[in-house]
DNA sequence: CACGAATATACGCCAGTACGAATGTCCGTG
DNA sequence: CACGGACATTCGTACTGGCGTATATTCGTG
């Protein structure tokens, strides 16, 4: 393991970049769960109410296996709750804050689209 | 300003999935800009103050070309502003809301980490 | 105008990932 | 306990994205 070269310089105001990198890694991992349109649709669908896999597959107009794969990603990231109900498996949204975060990004998107439109018409 | 998506009572609760898919595609594109630790670090660094490419490269402890590539992604997504100052190019954060969104995800991350810890100790 | 510093881009390589098809697993029912 | 339905997982393939190396571009300076 390579040691840090300048570890004894005075403490900078920002935290050690190495640690910072690992921290951001975790956030990035969470963002990776959100960079897929179908997964976003799933999250919004679950924000309304819990749904079964088949329901979500129909909603996405995607094959069952594909839907299950996307749900597995969200499950591994801990973004959804799972509950077995008889023959089916019901998924639900665990953190409403995730929707709030995406909504914020959507607002930014709106501003940006307006900006681009403004540039074109100038 | 940003229009409020008032949940109009007469409308169907969900919009056409086809259109919805395209909308989410755009949001997903924006998330793709955030799913890279170094890009997140860049955004936070720019949230403090505008910085040049060399400065950011040093901060990331990454080669110049790599830094430029990441900046190109942020630039293409419209998340940063660019200004040429003499020999250098100064980047700055365009939308503070992006930081707010990431902070929200960070909160979710904290809850999730606490949750996992709790599960392990049970 | 030649030169060097700062930044951007092109290219090839490798890892990661979404997808469909096929298969495995769990559950309720007859 | 055999069968079918709902869901999960595996596998091979095609695509995408990040990286380093090398090269191009832009600008200040002598």
C-alpha cells in the first residue's frame, strides 16, 4: 500500500482527499442506482404505493427478468423494502428523501433546458 | 420559475409511460454525471469557490487529462460554468441545487449505513 | 515568431453493466 | 406430491464509461 507522500504538511481546511474519495465513492454508488430510467420509474411508482414485481414489469413494459434485475440493484443498495405476500413479492420505497433528491435534480434539469432553449433563440 | 407540478385532480394519476420513460431518461443522464466519485469531489470543490483545471487536478490527485475528461462530462451536462482567464480555464458550479440534491442522498446514505449496522449487531 | 505552460481532444484498452433467453427456486392449489 | 404461477438468478453478448498515452490547441512571454 502506497503511503501518502505529504502526510505531514499542515492540516488543510478540507478533509484528507483520500478519505474524501472513499466517502464520495459511497455516494456515487447510490447515484449508480439512479442512473437508469427504468429504475427511476420504479422508484416513482413505488412512491405512490407498494407494488408487486409483475405490476412493475407491466408498468415498465419490460420483461420480468429485466424488471427483477433492476429491483435487485435497488434492493442491494437498500433503497427498497421487500415483503413476501403469498405467491408474490411486494416492493416498497424505503427512503422518501430519495424522491426529494431526484425532484431537486429535475428542477435543475428544467432550468438547464430553459437555458439551452434561451441560448438557441438568441 | 419552476412550475409547480400541481397534482390536478382530473388528470390520470400517472402520465403516459412512454413519455415518462423519456423524461426519466433525461434525469438519468444527469445522474450519470454524479455517479463518479471524482466528479462529486469536483462539484463540492467548486461549491466552495471557482477553480482552475490544474487546481482541481491537484485536488483530485489525478492526471490532467483525466481531470479534463471529467470536467468535459460536467460541462456537457451543463452543470458547470467555464471562463477563460488568460492562460487558464476557470470552472465554477452553475446549480447549487445539485449540491443540495447530493446532500440529501448523503443523508439517506447515513440512515442506510446506520440501518445496516443495526442489522449486523442484532 | 518560437517556445513553454495550461488545457482539450483522440485513441486504444479494460472493467462494468443492461439486456434477453434459459433455468432455478419458492409458494399455493388440487 | 405433482403442477403451475410468481419471482430470482445465471449466462453470454453488446454497449458504455473511465483510464492513460499521445497529440492538438490556445495563450502569454521574450
